[in-house]
C-alpha cells in the first residue's frame, strides 16, 4: 500500500514510453510503474529496509533529468573526480550518454561497449530478458522505477574466449544545479564463456547538491568467465544513492566485486549473487565510511544453487561523528548445493560516541555436506595500541590515523588495478581525515 508521500512522489512521474519503443519495453515500463503505484515504497516494516528510511527521498521535490550538456564539465574535471585507468570509458551525465567525454578505443574484435538508448528503440526482444530480469524476479520500488524510467545506460558484451587487457570504465555523473534531479543509471554486462574483464563503475556527483541516483547493474557470466568488478560511490554529500548489482554465474565462472561507499547523505547498495553452475566462485569485498550524518546501508545476498561453489565475503565499516553504517548479509545454500564452501565477515570501527553500526550476517542452509561460517564485530580503537604508539613518540592524531588506516588497508590492498588503488586511497584518506603519514 502506498503512503501519501509515495503517492505525491509518483504523481510527478510517468513511464517514458512512446510508439518508437518496442512492445515489450512499453509493457515492461507500464507494469513496473504500476507495481510501485500498487505496492508503494519500503518502510521500516520491511525487514531489508528496517534501518533505512526512504522518507527523505520521497519528501524531496525531484524532477526527472533531461538530456543536455552539464555545466562547465571537461575531460580534466571529470578525470579529477574519477581517475584515468587507461582503457575504454563510457560517461553518462545525468543518466544520458555523453560522447564528448567518452573514449571507445583499443577494444578486441567483437567486443561491444556502447550506450543502449538507440538499441532499445530498435530491439525486437534480444535485450528484454536482461533489461527486465531484476524487476521480474525480485521486484521492489526502486528497481521498478529504474525499469520504468531508465532512458539510457551502458551495454558491455564480451565474446567467448576474449580477454580485454585494459579496464573498461563506466562513469555515471550527476550535475544537477539548483533543481534536484533524479537519474536512473543502468548497466548491462554479458560475459561470454571463458572471457576475462576488469570493469570499474564510478558513481559521482559535483558539489553539495541534492539529487537521486537510482542505479541497476545486471551482470551475466557464462561458463568459466572471469570478471573483476569495482564500484566507487562518491556522490554529493547531499545526494541519495540507491543501487542494485545483480549477478548470475554459470559453471566455473569467477566474479569479484569491490565496493567503496564514501559519498551521499543516504545510500543503500544491494548486491545479489546467484551461483547457478557447479564450481562457480564469488568474492565480495566492501568498505563503507560514513561520517557527519551520513547513512550508508549495505545489503548482500549470495545464493548457492549448484554444488561445489565457493563464496568469500568481507565488508568493513569505519563510522565517525553521527554516521550510521549498516551491513545485512545473507548466504543461502539451497537443496542440492552440496560441497558449498562459504564464509562471511563484517567488521566495524566506531570513532565517536555517537557513531552507530548495525550488522546482521546470516546463514540459511538447506543442504548437507557444506562448510559455512560467518561472523561480525563492532568496536572502537584499541586504547592500548594508541598508548603504545604514543609511548614511542607518535602524537595522538598520528597514532589514531595509523590505526584507522591499518584497519582499512586490507580492503585497499585487494584493489589489483594500481591507478584505481591510488585514486581510492586518496578518497579514503580525505574521507577519514587521516594524516598523510598514515597514507
């Protein structure tokens, strides 16, 4: 049932369809929008949303973004915000492809890296299954809004047995000005059998402007495909960010996701992994750093459907001031998924008396002959360690910085792409306000 705030929010929106869209897309957009109108937005009564109130989003007057060049952007200004990793780059500004900032060169034969606005209009159904999957399988309000309102997005298709040597960078940039906007970034990634790729997603915004970035990334890995995926969320400190990463893995495939959540006033990042084929492997790594009054919510689900699959998960949070960090992780082992090997760990470091952390690691096991473990910890800086460093002549601020940076260092060391690691290190140091000696 929709609330009055939800009804008012939807009243300013409508599904973006016309006769130029194929019939399947018109039907999907209408069904998705109608679902939100009937079911409404999540509330504290919904288990997966009990720590995250969406009222601040619904109470903000947000206007759908329109295509157009953003204010004062240049290649140099974008690279300062997102880094340069030496490979192909697709840039979207306020949800629309920006060719002038994109670089599509040095791609292997048969590899497709493009925006799909034109493809959607001409598509007779080849994109339907991938574009509609997230909404059709597990509908929720923000995923449905993305299906109903997304106008453009990235399509990355890697042929079988193809290795892309340089990383592909997808940039979703919000620059809204005085009027708060909502955008619906979308990425579709198809990895052929035996293919290999490193993919970076940057979700960034300028200044301290309010807007909503409602993102969905859909990833499909065929047998023995390998994908290293990095997501850097550094939105405006007044923005709202809601994101879903939905991944399906076939036999013998390997997927590693590295999530870094630094920006936004309120952000909720959900990761769903389905291990559909025997021997598939996944590694989820996450670092979230709320400070001030930031609210950063991490939701993960790893579903083991097939035997002999492996999952590893490590999320860490450093929470300062009145920040609120959330981790809710589920590992589900379905009947028949014998020989599953799964582990999940969440650690949180509180830097102030008012910092808040909620952690809920969960195992749901419906099969025999499995090895599963999970754990969580919440604590403050070790005062004995601080005292030890100070006794060696290190000032208090530097001692705290060293210990904080040591806590997050494990997550930074898992970034295999060196230019990205250097970029994230700078962002983390600025977010944590640690001293340069610690970096």
